[in-house]
């Protein structure tokens, strides 16, 4: 009997300890992705596509995807993306212009834009214990935008712009825009954007080669927020040279870890030059929990692709 009583006493003492289980790791936020598509059918034609988040959700990132026709042949048709940025609180906009390298009409080429959507409501927390003062109520998520622009003279390599968020805010993502609209006939003038990525916790950087005789402006768009601390995951993959044709590269991906949700991404590829690769981006978009980047290498030199996944 004494032994049973002792066991009961030990069990009673141990119960509160076992009941105080380890806190569960926070779940990844519920991010939804909305896409929209448009097409181009003629040389020099441009298209703008703007997907919108459902009501009650806000845009926290976005991307684009298009595919060249006649992949790998000496001549090809493709869309050159010259804008990928947040349009308003719930939308992302992507603009592209078409280049028909062989001078003949080609098939309709799609351009797909995607927007990553998140609820602005703060995550629910466990109720405070009786007798303990409750903390101040969390405010809804608010995303603002910071921009910075640079104008490059014609045929200028490696020009960058970096947009910085206000003090105390993190850059949770970003995008780019350029003007004027690219042309391919009779004059070839377009931006080759090779970088669109974080430049530190509170800044977003874009960089390009201005391929054409006229000045061109590139704008960096940083998305800024206070209570989000995103994780940036980067990767590196080889970019083969263009050999006998301008084929699109294999996809290079950066993947979010478990329990983290992908909210956006970007890239930092080899800067173009006279003896460097020419990584013209054709895709920078989500692929499951990974961010996938593809380019068309328009130069006969090898290089590197650098996708960036933004995880929360």
C-alpha cells in the first residue's frame, strides 16, 4: 500500500510538468497565388497583365513567366518583360513587348503574371493567463512602397537603382519597371534586366543593360512592412552559352525550408558585357515552395543564374 501511495504521489507531482507540453512551432502563413495571362501576336506588340488578390487579402509579391517560340533555333520569337511590380494594394502588373527575330509573324505567345496574396489580419495568439496583463492588440499588416529610379544613356552596361524602406521597416519583396516601352522594329531598344533582388534587409535593387541608342529609365520598387521579417534563400546555377541558337535556360530554383511559405522572389544573374553572358529573363515565378528563374542567353558566353526565394 505504501508503494502504491508513493507512486500515486509521484504521478500527481509529474502531471503538471507533462501537461506543460513544448510550444508548437508556428505554422507557415496561408499564402494564395492568383494568375492571369495575355498574349502577343505581332512584332513590337505589347501586353499588360494584372492579376488581383481576392477581397480581404493584399499583394505581398509577384512574378512573371513567358516562353520563347522555336526554342533553340537560330531565330526565335519572344516576349521581353519590362515591368513586374505591385500595381496597388491587391494587384501585381506585368508588361512585355514582343520581338520577332526572324521578321515573320509567329504564333501567339503567352505572358503570365502572378500575385502572392496574404491576409492583413494578425495571426491569432493564445489567450493570456488569468491575472496577467494582456498585450497591446496587434495592428493589421500594412504594405507600402518605396521607389528609386536611374536613367542610363544608350548602350550602357550595368546600371542599378536601389529603393530603401523607411527606418524600422523590412523589404518583404519588390519589382521593377522601365520606360519607354521597348521597340524591335525598325529600331531595337530594350532593357535587359539581370538583377531584381534584395540589397539588404530594408532595400530592393534592380540592374540592367540598356540595349539601344536612346536613354532609358529603370525604377526599383521595394515593398515595405513593419511586422514581417522574411527569410531570403538564394541559390546558384550555371548558365550555358548560346550555341547556334538562343534557347531558354533550364530553370534555376531557390527553395523555402519546411514550415515557411513562399511570398515572392527575384534574381541576381550574371551582369552582361562584351565577353559575358546575356541573361534576358523569361520567367521569375513560383514553382511550389520554390522560386524558379529562366532566361534566354543572347550571348555566346556562359554565366550564372541566381534565383532568390522570399519565405515567411
